[in-house]
């Protein structure tokens, strides 16, 4: 479902779907911006979105 096709690196993941991409419980994903303010995200009309490519890079750096 979440392939690593470069064409989708600019895709925005809604906050309600980011838990599936990262592989964490939805309740943990809801707290990402609070606990990690440097995580790449946008807020549009009150909804948090995560740029898939930037999020992938951020996760790789965080895992080091």
C-alpha cells in the first residue's frame, strides 16, 4: 500500500493515515507534532498533513 515509488515523494499523508505509513498505533501518531515539533508537517484548515518524502527522510535521520 505504501510503496517507495519516487513519484509519490511529494504526496501528503493526512494525520489520520500517517500511523499506517510509520507503523505505529494511531494514538501515538496523534501526538507526533506535540512530542516532535521538528517533524515535517503542514497544517491546512486545522488538519495536519505530512509530506511523505520529507517524513521518510526525517524517520531515517531519527533512527540513527
